[in-house]
């Protein structure tokens, strides 16, 4: 065979099949660009010198891995679609006398072209967009924007290696497929009789069960730690359930509908139900993929968005003032902690730096871990935390008033209580070593302000007690149980000044240095948080998350779009013949169009609807997970979720509308 | 008595997309079919058979001329009513069956009734005698991919008959069948016609045409000739048609 024939034939094939090839090449370009950009950011030394860069680097590393895996799966998937469509054409070559090795030659050249165009184009796009993406990222991270235009050779190398290997793998798949295929089978493959889908009851049952289990987990998980460990199980169950839902449950339901003769033999349902059966059989897996990708996009974007938008709130909870010193006090010491002297010292330091205190609040609390019983807490915890455990936090009513402004008048054995898990109890018993406390709960509080650096990771019971006497008694109790490992009383001050950020940090350092002096008496540690430093870290984390969420969301979205596009095209080719028959039998053109577009609408919006349901169930779990990051503003999370859903639905709708036009063009051609 | 189908001076000119070339498919076709008749239309490829059938089926509009079914002018029916008219009055049998493969045999037959909004009980009542007559009762719950070509075509005939149409239009109904199935189908058509069903069949199979009571020959867009069976047997009719065709292709060709 003539030498130049392969390349030119391959090029012609790509051009003639541009309806399939163009989206494929665009996907390669998109994924290469995405991979390059994340790689380039991760390896940019300028970025790494900035404050909070460690988080950013971690995020980008995560991104590289996810995008890498995603690219492999996704390109293999689109390639398989492409080859299915082209089977007939390749079989024809075979029939016309081309040997299989000649076809393999053509395929090699085609892959070469795809690789050249895709990788080169992707790198070009990546390099051009890199700067823009960096600007956006820095804006999110609140970093100062650097100047200059860089090209990362490391990233180029990584991209070229990864994507060349992916394309080689797809080529190998195709070659094996060609070797195995017989030309007659290839020619017939698309005209094979349409077998009626069977009802797969067992699969449907598995689907219902795993969806139910996944949802149940999502709804019933109480603590954030538990949510973190069980999240992937829930996700796994829901993914299985989704596949079963689309492949088996849908068909079982449709078949049951068909059994109802009165309903089925109505014009509207007759064509609709049988059409849906036919469509679901062919598209079930694709639709499940769309559904899962959409859910991932929704969860990722809404989660990271609420995290980012809630950053201010998170910082507020974590560090409620500009400068927040916290001291752990050993109350048994004779040379006890002298609060008043400490406050004086702090005030001196701020005044020395020409600052004025605009707000000063302080409070003392005690927090320790305890085992949890029916309506009591105990300190008999075995090694490790095998038992059901909780965190207990106590504060005096005077300090509680200072922080919240709420006036209370508690007796010795009375408390105000706040806990997610003990909402209906009237009495609480606390057994701590040698001491036992019986408290009557005067009031269950609806919320509780953040206390020190306690997190909501574990189930926490907050109690307001009468005075420092009770606090100290509790301290002694847990000390007798835990000994060396016991918690101390924590003293926290919240200070706001009129100083600039840099001066605030300077003051905080000086306050921290007080630990070197002897005046404070016994203490275990002095920790000084500043809002300025914390906010940089928080924004670096949440901004990095948001960036990753948006970036991956964009990529997954691209995948969804492509699957929808390919599905629409294949539906179009299959519906064309059916369209014509129905018309001949006497169904008005308009009605056919109506019914078919209705079916397609259902087929394409079902994944979106199911994704929305998944997200709704996931919401509680997500809120729990976000609480790990000190984010507790549920309303904000709700808004972000709705907003993301809305935005996604709009994009989805536009894509549907655009691809539906291609569909109608094919059908009415 | 008024004829059931009356075709008057039918003319159809196809124009290429940019209006350059005109192709005259039908020049001037006139004929009529009485109720209860069994008519075949014969002609070579390109003689205008398919165009004629498409116009009779209201799938295409003539350039000029009229088609009257029971006195109603089909060419004047509005687009939105045409499908319903076709469904209620005309039954179709196609060469390639045109069954929908996602429906069972039964549902394929029910399709026009469902479209007409009939209730399920009536459908069941109608399908019973018909399916027995056509010998497809056993396969009603199967799917098109599971049955033979002959069975598919009988399903298509059943689908055409179930609406009690005024006329059956058949387009090369034996074209995709083997000889045994062809015999069965033609026998069936004869039986249906004896029961009073009007049939108009377009074909270029001499054998198929020989079963009709009257054969029309189309050439170059006009009805060229017609022969009646009268009391001839199928074989005699077959001979007659063959002779006519020979005459048409040799003597009839003015430029030969």
C-alpha cells in the first residue's frame, strides 16, 4: 500500500467525522490545559514563598491527582463512544479489501493527529490561561498578585507524558477491538434487533436498599467526626444506588406502568412509556454517569463556596477578637494565676504600642472529655475512645452574661444546657472520679457562642453553672479521674484595639513573651491568637478549596456536557428511522416531535433531578463536615447550595438546548 | 355509483433545490377504483409508481390534479388534519414492514387505534378475529426481532386492517419476502378482498399483480394500459401481464 495514503486517509477520517472527533479533541485540549495549569501553579516557586502557601500546595497536589485520574477515565470513555460509532466505517474498509493491519495503520495516524492537536492545543491554552487562573486564585486567597508571565517546563513535561500515555492506551484498546472484530459483525452491529430490556428485580432491590442506606446514613449521622469517617461509605452506597436506579429501577417501574392496560393504551403514555423503556435501556449507564458527575459538581462547588463565603464567620468563631490570649491554669497551685495582673500587663503592652483598647472581654471555662450514658456523663473511659464519648464545656453564669448579655440566676445544682444529643433530658449526672454531680437542667439553650478553641468535631455539651466554685469542683473531679491527662481551667481574653494589623501581631508577640516572666504564677501554656494571622491562613485554605472546587467543577461540567452531546447525537440517529415509521402509520408530525422531545427532556433532566435529590440528602452531612472548619452558618450553606444548583441547572439547560438543535437537525434531515 | 377512489389528471413535478432542474414524475394520471376492488399498479423503476402511492397516501402533494376518496378531496385537507384522515381511512402495508422494534407485535397492531384514542376493550375485541384470520395469534406477545419476515408482514397487514379503513394501500408488500411467504400473503390479500376490503397494490412483481382483479400499467407518468382478470386463472393472468410488460418495454418504446 502506498506510503502517503495512511496519513491522508486518517486526516480525512478525522475531518469527515468531525461531529464526533471535534468534541473529543476539544476534551483532550481542555483536560491538558487543566492539568497543565494546576501543575504549573503547584510548581510555581513564587507562590510557595507566600504565607499559607503550604495549604495551597497541598490543594494543588490534590488537584493534580484528581484531574489525572479523571482524564484517564474520561478520555477512555469518550474514545469508546467514538469507536462504537465508527465500527461500520472501519468494517467497510475491511470489506473493500483493506487488511486489518492497514486499518491499524490508519488508526495510529489518527491517534497521532489527535495527540498532536490535542496536546499542543491544550498546552497553548494552558499557558495562556495560566496567568488568568493565577490571578483568580490569588484574588480568592487574598494574596498579592505577582507580576510576570511564566511558562512551567515541569508542568509541560508532566502533561505531555500523561496525555501521550493516555492516547497510546486508547489506541491499544482500539487496536485490540479491531483485531477481535469480524467485518460482518461490525457491519451488522448497529442494525441488530432491539431486544426488550428485562426487569432486573434483584438489581432494582439492591439499588433501593443502597440508596435508602446511603440516605439514612446522611440523615442520621450526628457528629462531625462520624460524618467524616462515614461520608465515603454513604457516597459509595449512593453511587451504587444511582447506577441501579437508572439501569434497573427505571425499567422495573416502566414495565409496571405498562402492565396497567388502561393507562398504557392511551396515546400519551403508549409512545412515551415504550419510548422511555427503549431509551433507558441504551442510556442508563450514561445517565447514571451524568447524574454522579453533576452531584459531584454540585457538592464540590456548593461546599467550597459556602466555606469561602463563610470564612469571615469561621475566623470570628475561631478568633473572636483582634488579639486573643488564652491561658491554661493549674488551679491547685498555691501561686495561682492572677487574672488582674495579667490584664494590667496586657493593657500596658497595647498602650506602649500607641494603641487603645476598644473592647475587652474575658471569661474562664473548663472543658474535658467524658464517656456518654443515657442521661449521664462519666470519666471511666477505657484506653482509647471506644465508648460513646462527648466533650463537656462549663462556664460560669457571670462569664456567660458577659459574652451573651443573658441574665440568669442559677442555684448550686442548676445549669443551662446545650447539646445536640441530650435535648430532651431534665437531669444530667456527671460522674468524675471521686465526685458525682447531679444537675437539674433549668433551660435547654438553642445555641451557644464559640468558646476558646473548642471545635464542634465531637458531640459537645455546653453547661452554664452558678459560679467559679462549681467550676473548680468539676475541675477537681476530672483531675482525680484523669490525673496527668486532666484538662486545666482556660482563661480567654478577647481584645479589640485601634492598631494596624502589623502592630496587632507585634503586640500579640509581646503578650506571648509574658510567658517568660514569672508574674503570672503557675500556668501550663500561653497561646496568643491574632485575627490578622489567622485570617491569612483561613483564606489560604478556603480560597484554595474554592479554587479547586470551581476548577474541578468546571472540568466535570465539561465532561457532563460532552456526554450529553454524544448521547443526543446517537439518540438522533436512532430516532430518525422510528420517526419516519410513526409518521407513515398516522401520527402527526407535530405530535411525534412533541412526544420525542418530551422523552428526551425527561431523559436528560432526570439525572439533574436525581442529583438535586442527592444533594438535598447530602446537605445535613455536608453541614456536619463544614463544622470541622468552624463553619456553622447553615443558612449560608443552604443559600450556597441553592445558588449552585440554580447556576448548574441554567448551564445544563443551555447545553441541552444547544445540543438538542443538533439532534433535530439529524432527525429531520 | 360513485367510485371509492377517484384520481383525476394527477401531475407531479419535482424541482431540485435551487430550482434548476424539473423532473416530471407524473404527467397526467387518471383512474378510479370502486369499492371492493383489488387493483394492482405496475411499472418499471422510475415510472412514477412510488410518487403516485405517496400522493394517494397523502404523504406528498400533487403539483396539480385531484384525489377523491369517497368524494372528499384529499389534496385539500389541511396539514393538521391529514394524519387523522390517513389513520381513519387508509391502511398501509409497506415493503419493509415498518414495524417499531420497541413495541410487541400486539402493540404494533394497536398503534393506530391508540392514536385514534380507542379504549382498550374495543382494541381487544377487534384484534381477536383479525389475528386469527391472519394466523398471528400465537406471536402477539413477541417482538418484531423474534418473528419471521412473513409474520412481520402479516402483522403489518393486521395493523392496516384494524382501523377498518376504506382502502388498503400496499407498496411492494412481497418485496422482502421469500416465495412461500409471498404465496401466503397474496392468498391472504385475496381472502381479505373477498370479504369486501378494497385493495390498491403497487408492485413490479408479476406474480403479485396476477392476484389482482385489475392491473394498471404506468409508464413515463401516465396510465398506459389496463387489463381485467375477468374469469382468468392466476396462471392465465400471469401470462397476460407478462405479455403486456414485454409489449410495453419493446413495442411501446417510441425511441427504440
